[in-house]
């Protein structure tokens, strides 16, 4: 069986989740628009709902396939949501700043592509080193027990 390098798995997972995000956004935006919702509301709702599904799919694939993690799922999912939120905010702020600086001379999607490409590599490192990192040799319970013992002495 061919062993796929972890980074390639991460890339494939990200592409798959992005495809889901785009397809779901397109379908939901059309549904909301046809239901008579304002364009801004339709886009906002479609973006949020598609991103939620995208995040769940991406987390699951990364946890089970890319990083093959068996660690605490609740802790990992909270950290993953924080990462996704941070990436979204940084992307939005950076693209807005670049658009503000360069005006309409460059399409905004070019800025988004550049910023999100950098964030892709940052996200890989954060997930590899923090979110899905192997458990330390000592469990959290053992650390807490050691701290209690040390505190009581």
C-alpha cells in the first residue's frame, strides 16, 4: 500500500473541504435568494452554514486521516474552531488592508489567494504541532495528580 505523506493528506483534505464549502455556499445562496431573502442576508447565511459544514468535515478528516490522532476530541475541536475563527479574522483583515492600500488596481480575490495561501501553511503547522500533536508521555490526569501532590507537601 502506498503511504501518502502527511502534508499531501492535509492538502487533499483542505481541497476537499474547500470544494464542499464552495458547492454548499452556491446551493444555499441560490436557495436563500430564491426564497426572497436580501442578497446580503443570503450571502451571509450561506457563508456561515457552508463554513460550519466545511469545518466539521475538515476537522474530522484531519483528525482521523491526516494526523491519525487519538487524543482528546473535545479539546482538539475547541482548538480547531479557534484556529478557523482566527484564520477567518486574519484573512478578512489582511485582504481588506491590501484592498484599501491598492484600491481596485488588483482584484480582491488575488489578495485573498495570497493571504489564504500563507494561512494554509500556518494552519498546517498549528494543527501538526498543537491541535493534533501526539499526547505527552505523561497524561493530563498524571500531571494534575503530580501538581496536587507537590502543592500539598
